[in-house]
C-alpha cells in the first residue's frame, strides 16, 4: 500500500487550483503519473437495486435500451397493499412509483439476526447490508475479510416502518424502546454495516436530503485522501415503504401530474417518487493499481457547497453555489469543467429546479479555462458526443424516478456504467427540449438515444455528476474512465486446469449462482478463467452448501457450471494432468473443510464476477395505522364551503399561523385575526414545501383551491390571507416563476 497524499479534501483551496498539465489515466503510463494517481480515487466495486433492476447488469440494460422503469399500479394492486379507497378516487391521485420489488426480503441468518430482530429491522437497513456485501464481492473482496481500515459512509430516507415502530406500544413492550431505535433509526445505517461485516474504519451516517448518497461519496473520498481509511463503502438507500403506493399531485408541487418524469422537456411538470439502494467501494487509485483491484471508473475530484442565505427560501435552489460546486470539483481534478463530454444532472423535471440547475451549469461549463489546467477536449461548444454539439446531459430520474437519499448514487452508478460501456444512455419520456431553457446556447443537448461514446483523441472519457439537496447542499463529482492496464502475457499452450469453488446458504442460491457465473464466462467481455478462479477462491465467504467445477478454459467452465445449475452431470471432457490434485481439494471443500488453494496463475488478479444471489424470506414491514376515510368524513370535507367574511378570514389566519409556527393572531376590531404589519410569508419562515402543505390544508379543511404561485408573490400575511379568501379557481393567480428565477439570477455576482 502506498502512503496517502496528505490532503484534507477533494476540494482544492482557491490559491492552489493551478495544476500541472494532466497525464491521462486512461493509458498504460498511469502508474507513473503521481499527480493523478496520488490524488484520484478508484471505484473498485459497486452494487445496487433500482426500480425494474434487481442487479446492475439489468440496470445497465434498461438504461441503454431507454426503458422507463416506473410502475403504474392497478387499483386492485393498491387496494391489496392497504390503500384507502377514498384516496384512490381523488382526481389528484397518481398510481405510479419507481417501485423496488422484493424490498422486504432479507437473508437474516447470514447477517446474524434472529426472526424477531429481522422483523423489527427497517427494510432500509436490510437492503443496505446486502448491497454492501455485494459491492465488496464485486470489488473482489471477501465481505467478511475486507481490507483493514475500511470505512462506511451512507445515508437513508425516513420510512413508514421507522415511524410505525416508534409509535407501536406493543412492539416497545416486546423488545424495548432502545432496541426499536437501533433497529430502525437512520443514524445506525452505517454502524450496522461496520458491525456485521467487521469493518473498523470510520462509520458515518450522512444526511443532506436528496444529495445524501453523493455527499457520502465525497466524504469517503476525503477520508481516503486524508488517510483516515484505506478502503471505503459509500452510498445510500431510500425505501419509504415496501408497499405498492401512488402519490397525490398538488398544483405547484414537485410531483408530476401524470406519473412521468421529463427533465428539460417542454412537457416537464415534476418528478415521480422512487425507491432504491446503491453502494460503491472506493480506494486510492495508487493502492488499487498496486493491488490489482478491478477498477470500474476513477473519481478525479469532488466538491460540496451549500446555498446558505443566497436564495429566496430554505427549500429553493440557488444558482451561485451550484456553479461553485461544479467549478471547484473540476479544479480539484486539475481540469476545467469544459473537459466534460457528459453531465448526469440532478434533473427533477420541476420547472424552477431544471431552470436553476441549467443556469448554474451554463455558468460553470462555459467558464474561461484557468491557467495551467487541462481543458481536456476543448471548450464545451466544440465537443461532439454523437447526438449533438456541446456537452451531453441527462437524468436517470426519467427512468426510475427520484430516489431521495439514494438519488446521487443511482446517478453515479449510471455514469460509471456509461464510461465502462463507452455508451451514452438516453433520458426517456422526451418530446423536445423546453424552449425556455435555451439548451443550444448553453451549450448542452439532452441525450435522447443510446449513442457510442468513443475515447476522445486527446484524453479519456470524462463526466460530471451533480446531486442537489433540499436545504441547499450541492455536490458534484468528476468521473473518468478506468485506466488501461497491460495485458497479461499469453498463457502456455498446454492444458492447465483451474478449480472454481462455489458456496451458498441454500441449494437454490447455489444453482442460481452457478447459472450467473456460466453466463458471465460466456459474455463477450468475460474475464480469463485464471482471474475468475482466483477471485472465487480468495474473494468469497465460505458457506455451508458447496460445489466446485474443474475446467481448463472459460468455455468449458461455463458448460460445467450450467450443468451444475441444471442438475446434470458434467459434460465429458478430458481433464489436464493436474486435475487429480485439484479434485482432492474439491472433495475437501465439499466436506466443509478449510482448503489451502493453489497459488494463483501468474498475472491473475481479482475481477468483477456475479455476486451472491440474495433471495431471503419476506419479513414485511410495519405500516402506520390510519383511520380510513368514511362517506361521512368525505361529505364533511365536501361540505366545507368557504364561510363568509370574517369567520373564513380567521380560519385562514389560524392555518397560516400554525403552519408557520406563529402565535395565533389576536382579533381585530372587524372581528378577523391580524398579523404584525408588513410581515411577508417568506419573512415568517415560509418556503415552497410549506406552501404545498398549505394548499392541501386549505383545500381539505376550508374547500378553497389556491394556486401555489400565490405564495411566491411578495405579499404580507394579511394580504395573502385576503387573496386566499378571494381565490375561487385553481389557477386564479399568475405564474411568477419567471420573476423568481430573475431574482435568483440578480443575486449572482457580476461576471
């Protein structure tokens, strides 16, 4: 292991951002370029489960083929999972989600949980444990014998299970309140991984809302460069509920009215919620190269900023610090942003969000190159990516929805897969770019079909990935294709037999694993047999149900693995002269013994192979017990017509005061409640999320349909209350997003 570079952050201080010209890491000379290898991070393994994709091979196939993996539920499916029939009848209800199938399954015994503990354990904890295991296997590491000083940096979302557990008195009486907390609370996501896998590096649960998982990646990279750990797991999970569940669309809210997410499109109208989990394994590039780790991509730099007070409201996005995150990340990489050929954006398809993000990206990616930094492929307007001129952009939210705390790692894994496969995956559900975004002038183009992404003539493929959190935490990372490595010398012509040991917890899992390995060895980019055998012998945890295969080449191994999966005898073929000794080792393996495997073939190294096929039993999830709507309650809501005059105004004031945390105003001489003169909605602490909440309450409790844009106007609370009372139609107020964006742009410093 090489000594880590003593660097406190993957962000470079302002005074130090002039770097020597880059030696591309995509060449055989990469190990001789200390200015790159000593400050870059390798992604050596990764795993994830996303809507429509139980593994990353399926995830990539869906992305490449332009599949929209959002699920439209039937009424019967929703009712079967406990939906309120009255909720489904509402015209605003959208029966769609980025649904994660089998999110309640768990291999509890593998991780040391009994049935009671596994049932109480939050589904997010279960999924993250299994995904961390698979990511380490993908990195060519035994999950229960991971490298020393391995850190964990992960985060998650609030869940229905957690809320239900904390309000379940019977459960508390059964296992104790403290046990409920450590089995369900998000703050224990990282420690459970460290404990069950025996990882002794830093263990941090990260929370920055929608940018959580990419913030975790940034912090893990910092820790590696500081030498706080030598390997790091980073990522996130978001499973708000394991039930099939739609959502309610509110005018002016963040969710799409039709269950489709269309970033940067003329029909963009909001995002769609989704569930998923993803974990990457990180090491310093110098260590990964020295140890022969599989390298899937290189993280050249990253940066994290917060909008602070330079925005209109707490939940509003900000142009200035989004731009800063991009520029600082590329500066940390020793590059300018114009070196990118593609950017995976946050891209929620909300009107304000997309416009602010594009404004920030335009400011960053068309910036003047700084002295001494490598511009990579020229200015942004000169880069051709096959489907247009300029930098390609896209958003995986169009495919799988918005995964909240797991959104950033879903984007990171997508970008890594595109770099690996030299293909740009399309953003889906598009018709044509939104005319007001002026993409050609940015200059960007939305990638709308799968396109070859060859290595540029003057450097490796490079991409940026952005993730933005409510509350203003902006993260951007710079990715680069993995370095090429010297090809191993040709193998001797004589037949050399290898032994491939397999194990699992059940016969079903063993046959599934054998079938997956057979497919992997038959693929066009299959690893060598020596690499596969070395990985299976050194990078898998031995389990009780075992088998082995002897083979002299990848094709023979695939045949015999498939026969094992199908319960057939091995195809008859002549084994090499060294097969007898290996068969003895195989028989010892079958008996459960500890085997001293033979030395790996010269030049063999760990590679990415199919990981353990988790298929545990269902442990379900706790659900919140809510009273169903009755015809009486429905009629009561319907009958809540606006009361006349002062009585209605008092009711509106009371709702505003409660939502904003204000004292209930006293009555005026006219009988209506009053607020302090001159206090505006934003000055009182209001923001866009509170506005969505108020729109719903005003409709449900008072029968008033109020356009959310009314809350974006500069009105005092007294004026706002009067306008609410006067509102008669859903769109009775003018859209003020143009004015709001103009205000954001006005806050930018002079160029």
